[in-house]
C-alpha cells in the first residue's frame, strides 16, 4: 500500500505570510503547482495557500440576506462569512488569504486516506509532517500521477 512518503514531493516550495499575492501567483505558475505551505521564519507550518485562494480574490461578494421584524435585524446567513470574504478579496499578502488551519498528513498516511481527505474536505494540497517538521507535500497531481503509473 502506497503511503505519503512514497508519492510526496520532497523539494517543497514554501511561502511566508509576508509574500505578496503577485509573487505567489508567479511562484505557483513558474513551478507548475496548485498550492504551497505557508511557513514562519523558523519553518513552522502556519497554513496553506492555493490557486483557489487567488481566484477567490476576483469573485463577487455575496451580501447576506436579512429580515427586519419589529426593529430587529435577523440574518438568514452568517455575516461572519461575508467579513472573511471581504478580507480575502482585499488581501495583499499570503497571510491575508491563506487557510490558517491546514489539514496535514503524516508520512505513513495511505494514498486512499489522502484521496478521501481531499474529496471530503475539499483540499488539494496536503502538507506531509514528521512530527512538527514539514517533510513534503502531496497535491492532487501526485495522486493522479500515481493512479496512472
């Protein structure tokens, strides 16, 4: 059974929170990758940023629906979601647009488990951890490449 350590990319392209969105776009395109781990100066994993985060910057804002009854305003949707969308759209750095709670896997996570995580959680870039240390990354392209080989 194949595990993360067998298919992961070991030469990980990482970014820091202060990396600009423009630099990120160039980095993803020039390395032909769909996402990158966000790390602190000491190498600590802080999050993950993907092409989807860049695309989110260009989407339209959805204003939550509200109902007014007797001078009370009732939100039919979560207004916090709109606030997060606005922050992401206005973001100038990776730290502004990245996912702060990344889903990670260990070196011994099976390919089936990684595929399930990607499908169920809607993530396409999985940092591979050995304890607290980032040792690789598995992207959707890595799993697809494994399926065809």
